[in-house]
């Protein structure tokens, strides 16, 4: 993130808060491997005062991430619970009863009147940030109360008393989405950001094994205050969304819906789309911009539109990757250019795979002469293909050196990684067939 918005358009304390968030984001990226996107989404959720749900298997640092973010916010009270079907409503909302005595005047004197009031002291309604693990396993009473709490910022006790809530953002986690027709659609819809968080890949896993354990007793170097977040949230009203961005969002959703067979069912509610505007404003503000641009939309909407309807989550990871790629390409000049390269590579890769299949078939059928010719032909095509791959890898490096948004960078990195794997496969086949050619030539 470079450059500050001038004080003519933004207050100095807003810039100060954004500086802190920059440093916090960088620090968290050092602690959590390959979690840069979810870290940024968490920060803009805090600025927008919206909710986020992490969907994925246990052991993917969901709760740790929420705790580490909260540890960097001074003045914010944090609440954490693991929900089960046996969790009682009082474990989240009511800490106990308080007895209140007061004198009441009557005709012949005064009497003491005693009343019992339910208290939410140190419970969820009084907290600012919450992490609710396995949220969709809670009882209907808990989830209905939580829906009201998120909607109205109030908790209604069983005796009908309304308790005002301090809640800003709820981080939720679940191993799976709510089941179809479970009655949780309304609650699920309140989590504007939905993110599938999976296990680390092989390279990142090795990095994880080599990392030193996190010292949870060590105070974070940089913190942002609850007041800082409130200042940023109030400043979202000053961030402008031009008419062309509204048009872009409308066209983007139309294009996404046409690809539902590939991307999953996308049918966001009107409320969801309206509230999501705060997220793209928060993203722009995080990057010191007072006017929303296309890149704010493409960076955020992959996770707003993801998996709008509940049901089986087996394909959620694939849908997220496909949706992110699709939306990023719509708004990125760089990715649109690379799509042409990718199509060219796709076709060439299929040709090379067919050559390999034919060579191995000839080997099986003991057609030595035919096998020799096929291998020699493969050598020629292999050399040209590897040269093409190297060209595209260099092009990817050139574009990655530009100032790109995170989704753009991730898509290009994935493409570059794919090219490098293809090159490795070509070299392995070349080595295999070189050995084979020596054998059949002797």
C-alpha cells in the first residue's frame, strides 16, 4: 500500500489508523503462511463492521487468526465459544441474575421493593468482537438470538428485556455449510464474507514445519484502537462509488450467473448486495483511495457472491477458486491478456499429452520403428513447447512486478506455478524417452 491520501480529503487520524493496519497486516502475514487474502478480508470486515465466516476443516488456524487479530485491537473485548447441540443459550448471552432493591414510597411510609434482572455482563452482547466456532451446530434458540443480535444490535432476554449490544464483527467458523432447508438461510446471509480455508500445500506445509512456535505471551508490536476502527467506519460515508462502478457490479453479476454450472449457484439477496457496498468502500479506504475502483469490486466480490445457497460443501474450494479467477479476469486488464496466453498453453498441453500417449502405446505394442519416429517428433515439439513456457513465465514475472491487487497476483502466481509444473513434466518425459530411445537403438 503506497501513498497517503492528502489531508484535504481525509483526516490525519484516519491516515494514522491506516498506517497501523498496514503494519498489523504485514505482521500477521509473517505469522500465518498463505493466509494473506483472509487477513485482508478480516481487516476490511472490521472497518465495515460486517461479519465473516470461515468454512473449512479443523486445524486450519481459523480460531488462532481471530484471536491474533483481536490481540491487536486495544479497547476491544473478545468473546469466544465452541458451539455444540448441547450449548445452552446462557453460555453466550446471560452470565446470571442480579438482585435489585429500591425503596418505594407508599401512603404510610416506604417499603423495599426487590426485583431480579438478568445480566449479560462479560457475555456476547457486551463484547466487541466474537469468534464462534462450529456456529451452525448451535441450537435454534441460540441461532435465532444471534440473528437478532446481528440485525438489531440487541439481545432480548427470556423475560423480554432488551439489552443493547456492543458487537462490531462476528468471526464464525464451520466445517461445513448449513444444511439445505435447515432454516439457517437468514443467519448465513448475514455473513457478508464467506471464505473457504483449507490445509496448506506441500511447499507451504514445509514452511510451517520450519517456523518457530508463536509466542502468545509476547505483546504485538503494533495495535490499533477500537476508536481507530470507529473513525475508519464513520469515514466510509466519504468514500464515493461512481455510477460506472454500479454498472460494473450489475454486469459482473449477470456474467457470473450465466456461469452457474461452473461457479455454483449465485443468487445473493438484495440486502446482501446493498450491505456489501461497505466492504468495497473499506477496501478502497484501506488502500488510501476515496473513490471506489473496479479492483475493489473484483478483490471483494468473489467472497461476497461465493456459495450463496446452503447445501453440500464438497465443491466449495473449487467454486471459490473458479469464482475468484472469473471475477478477477472481468476487471483486470492483465488477467484478460493472460487468458489468451492460457488458452494457447491449454491447446499445446493437450497436443503434448497425446504425443506421450501415442509413444507409450507404441512401446506396449512393440512397434520399434514407429516408436522411434514418435520420440524424435516429441523431442522437436518438446523443445519448442518448453521455449514457449519460458516466454510466458518471463511475461508473468514482468506483470507480477507491477502494482497489482492481491487476487490478480494470486491468479498470476497460480498460472506461473502451473507453467513451471508443465515445464517439469516436459523435462521428465524428455528424460524418460531419451533413455527409451537409447534402449531401442541398441
